[in-house]
């Protein structure tokens, strides 16, 4: 109970709590659904997509990688699962300034 109160207080004061200091990949992966939705919305805007061709390609690849990660099969080995996450997170990290 003490930790729950402490973490809630930290989130109010800092906007995050101490638990974020580990498993950064888990926190990043929680953002995949809204990132995919955002990319799809922008790609659905024809005028925008035609005007920003470089961004269009990045958004399309992002959606492709997120869908590949979402459709991963149960029973993947730890290494296979990490390879999918590394590919996805690496691509997003490389293009973070485009989102």
C-alpha cells in the first residue's frame, strides 16, 4: 500500500513514477496502438499524404512494423520476440522526429 501511494504521489508531482526506471521497452510498446492510429489518420488524409511524401513512407513502414508486431504468434522464442521488438523500436527511434 505504501508503494501505491508513493507512486501515485510521484506521478502527480513529476508526471511519472520510479517504476519507469526499468523496462523502458514495455513503456514504449504501450504507445504502439495510439501511434498506429495516428499514422493511419494522417495517411487517410489524401492532401497531407501527397504533400509530405517522405513522411508518408515512414508512416506506412511504421504501420507495417506495428501490424507485424501485433500479429506475432504465440510460442515465439524469447529471442524471436525480442527481434520483433528491436526492429519496431529501432525504426521508431530512428524516425522519432517524424511523429
